[in-house]
């Protein structure tokens, strides 16, 4: 849902900025690389120290590069397989840094092996959710399912909770409980989404095999 509606909104908002970067001679690939570098730096420099508010501010500033680079490519009329591959690959790197940073916090100053494990599960399940779709499409299946918690939902839930939890450092009481709740939501939602995609691929592969066998029989 967020992929469908939020992307459309922010694409309109960011189009003038993307056009400016094009006029300045910046390439879409450069935006992708800088954006990923900023997310990774923000996540690994701030989150392991428990500085969730400022870490989230830095990450949010750079995470929109995921929309800007694609917008630039469309304006230039040169969307490419390489650009799509690079963007998708670096998305996985950025996601890993975010949940890896949270896992490091809970393994250290956060002092919770349970939440460390949940953060690692969020990291791993996010990668597998993406892989199931990519692998299904690679074998010729549409993987036509909208998962409960896809990448956009994982990022929004996690980053909003991190930012709000970070307000505890400014004296806002009670907000620190939001991050553990968000991690559990992302973990459960990712597990459900993984199951949805596996079931969809199983059904679509059975249908494709039945059509192929029927065609051979005819």
C-alpha cells in the first residue's frame, strides 16, 4: 500500500529536485551510491550508541535517494537493467545497516539478547522476502501478491519508531517502548509476508506447470 501511494506522492514532490540534479550533471547511479552511503553511515554511527533520534534524521535525509534516482532516470529516458540491479542491491545493503545497527545496540548498551535476536530476524527476513520475489520472477512467475509488510512498510514502521524512541533522550517519557513494539511488528509482518509469497509462488508454479503439461499433451 505504501509502495503504491507514498511513492506516487513523493515522486511528484521530488521531481523538481531530480531535475535540478540532472542540470548539475549528477548521474542517477551517483545519487544511489551517495544515498546508500548516507543511510549506512547514519545507521551504524548512531544506532549502536542508542542515538536513535539523530540517526533517524540522517537516515531519512538520505533514504529518499531511492525515489530521486529512479525519477532522474525516467526524466533522462534511460532507465536500465543495470540501474535497477544497482538500486535493488544497495537497498538490501541499506536495510541491513539499519537493522544491524539496532542489533548492535541491543547486544551492547541496550542489553537485550531477545531484541537483538528480533532485530537480526528482521534483517534476515527482509532479505528473504525480497529474494522470494526476485527468484520467483527469475523462473518466469509474476509473484502477484501484495505482502502485508514489504520494504516500504518495514522502513516506515522502524524509522518512525526509532525517531520517536530517540525523543527519550530529550526528556519525553515512555517513548522508548515504541522501538521494541515496532521490531516485533516488523518481525511478525515479515514472517507473514514471506509465507504469502511462498504460497503464491507455489500456486503460480503449479498453474504454470499444469498449463505446460496440458500444452504438451495437446
